[in-house]
C-alpha cells in the first residue's frame, strides 16, 4: 500500500555575517607591523591597470608558475626575490608605506605584510592571470578563416577531355 510522503522543509541558507560580506566586498586589512599601524588595500581599477603594466614580467612568471591552474601564496612568494624591485614597490603602494621601510622589516614582519598584501589583492592577481591566459591562447590558436574549399570548377568550354587521344570516342 502506498503512503503519502511529507515534503521536506525548504533548505535555508546560513545568513552571511556582515563582517564576512564586507570582507568579500572590501578586503582591505589593517594590521600593526613593527609598531606601525597600516592598512593593506586592494588596488582600484585604474590603479590596477597601472600596476599590471609595471608588474608585467612578474605576472607572466606567475602565469608560468600556475600553469596547472593552482594559485597559492607559497608558489608565488618564490617569485618575490626574482622580481624584488617591482614587488616591493607595488606591495608598498598597496600598504601606504615606503619601499625602504618594507625592505627593512624583520623576516617575520615582511612575511606577514607580503602574505596579507597577496591575500588582499588575490582578486587582482587572479584576474590578471586570466587575462594572461587569454592572450596566450589567442597567440597560440591556429588562425583559420573557415573550412577549406574545394578546387574551383573549370570555366565553361575549357574542360579537357578524359578520353584518350589515341582511341576514337564512342560518340
């Protein structure tokens, strides 16, 4: 005998805390490093374009490092030394500090600042890596104007006979 099933109660999503929502919209982070209170902020649109231009070699190396699709701080931090001048400059810019101050930090304070900078600007870096991948894909894609066409038909009256010149035609 069949029995009536009760409809399950509709699932309700957990409300997003105001703090979590604000963090997603405004990832800026304030912290105290070496006795100095600083705010590490996300690049704005036009500022980000300028940073992307100046940091193009760094971003290109990030693309190579993340070719498998995995972007992590531990992978990218290795590039900070290779691109030290530009990385220090753009991290200091986002943090509102002098590049010299950043370079003089203790290893643990520098690590804290750099990891925070990378986290705050991760959206910027992901976007720039996607742009880099699109450019690479366009540059390596075979150029095609469509399907290959068949050879042109001969003009009327210019067709050659397929009959042998030695044998007379059966017509």
